[in-house]
């Protein structure tokens, strides 16, 4: 495992630096390093680290969501209002509709199978979006109108919605039944996640104000509470729906709005933790990409991916239409909805593992979406944000 960690860190840093000097997002370099090191190309990573890859990726995601929460002003989110709520489900719904309309004809699959693929493809990647938007918040790009804050909140809740829809459709494909209660899990999960995180944040603010300790210790406590939130989500599965990742972000937002001096101090600590966590996250996301599946994809699958993205961008435009955002800012919001990676890597192989006939197609579609949209979305955000957004003085 130690050799694998060394390879991940060194090759991730090297590839990221090379791509950055080529004026490309370093994230793409890290993803490429993961693909090359992974089991489907050079196979240089030990099974022990691949077996815990999902856990390591989740830890990295928790770190960046906590950091993002600690920089989010609740007043910014209130000012954005309606678009932030619509981004939680409308773009994903539009993408799923695209698959239901076109995938049966283009890919020769049933309507249910099209829905399953659409649900897998309907999520954006918080692993790519949140770090990018966090950078924009730190530098003040678009923050006056709350644009990066809105995108962060939307991308986090978007995944909850998509996973619930995917789980319901998988149940149908296996001969089960879907009830209205299953879809009720979406708002319940989001609301309970926000409430849980806010409560945790208020308790921690009182605790930190009462007891003096080093900022490093406070960061450790925050991370431990965050891990407990995510674990609680897993333990309560089947009993009550609660989003642990939304709870993590909500906790950070509460601390920022109740004790902003502390939030600003410990954000720097989280930035340092994010340096190795970022490399782990993107290299390990790349390592789960099976290039053979991508090469087996036909032109119709790529065409369907593009149609789905067009519908998603249309849905994103509907979210921001009628707001104070100008044309350039609306275009940026649409570009931010392109990258896919996190959810696709996590659930892309579920249908195949469950023995469904469409399993190979679903997995191939997930891999193709990561290879095409992750670099394209990351590059799109990096290249356009200075041209499309205004910097707060």
C-alpha cells in the first residue's frame, strides 16, 4: 500500500503540473495519472488501496465540502433563492427525460433500461465542481451574485436526487415495486441533512467558544463529526433518509455564519489538508475508469451522451432564467453542469453487479461520460470563469 500511495502522490503531482503548464486544468492530469496507474492499464496500484478506494474518495469529498461550507455566507444563498433550489433536481430531470425519449431508438434498449442509464448519467460531479467553485469563492469571482455558492449547493443536492431515482429504477428492473414514499426520500434527505448539519454546527460553535484549543484540534473535531454524519446516513438507510454530505456542508455554513472569525482561521487548515486529499480523489477516480469499456462504446452512445448534455444545459438555463444574472453568467452556470465523475464511478457498475441485462451498457456509458465530460467540464470552467464572471473588489 505504501508504494501505491507514493505512486499516486508522485504521478498525480507530476501529471497535474504538466497539464497546468500546458494551460490545462491540473485535475485532468490527475485523472489521466489514475487511468494509467489503474488496474485497466499498467496495474501498478495494490489491491489493498483499490479495495478502500471508495472510502478514500469519500474522505477527500468530505474535506472539500467542509471547506466549501466554511466559506459560504447564508445570505448569499438566500439572495440566490429559486435557482439554487431548481438546480437540485431540474437539470438532472431534463437529462433523464432525454434518455427516455432518445435512448431506446438510438441504443436499442427498453424504456426502463433507458431510465436507469439516464439516472446514472443525470448527476454532476461534486468532486470536480466543488473544488472549482471553492477556488472562485476564494478569489471573489461571481460571489457578489452568489453564483459559485449556488452551484455548490445545487451539485451536492443533485446527487441525492439522482441516487434515489436510480435506486427506485433498479428495484423495478429486478421485479420490485416503486412507491411514492421512495421519491419522498429526496426532500426528506435534503431537509434532514441540512437540519442535522446546522444543529451540529451550532453545538460546535458553543463548544469552541467555551473551551480553548488549537485550531488544528478544532479541524480534527470537525472532520470527525463530518465522518459521523456520513456514517449515520449509512446506518439509517432503510429507516429514514438523511444526506450526510449535505450535513457536512450545512455544518460549515452554520459555523461561518455564527462564528466567522473561527471559520476564516480554520479554512486555511482545510486548504492544506486538501492538497494531498485532492490528489487521492482524482487519481483514484481515474483508476476506476475501465478504458476497454470506453473503447467498446459505439457512436450512438457518444451521441446519446451529447443529447443528454444538451437537455441538461437547457434545464440549467431554465433554473436561472428570470434572475438578475446576465447572459455571460447564465452561460457559465450551464458550463458548470457538464462534468461527471463521482456518482458515475460510484454506481456505474451496480446494474452489472446485480446481474441486469443492461449492466454492461450502463457501465460503458458511465465510463464514457467520465472520460469525455470530466476533462471537458473542468477545462470549460477553468477557461471561461474570468471571461464570464465579474470579480468582486
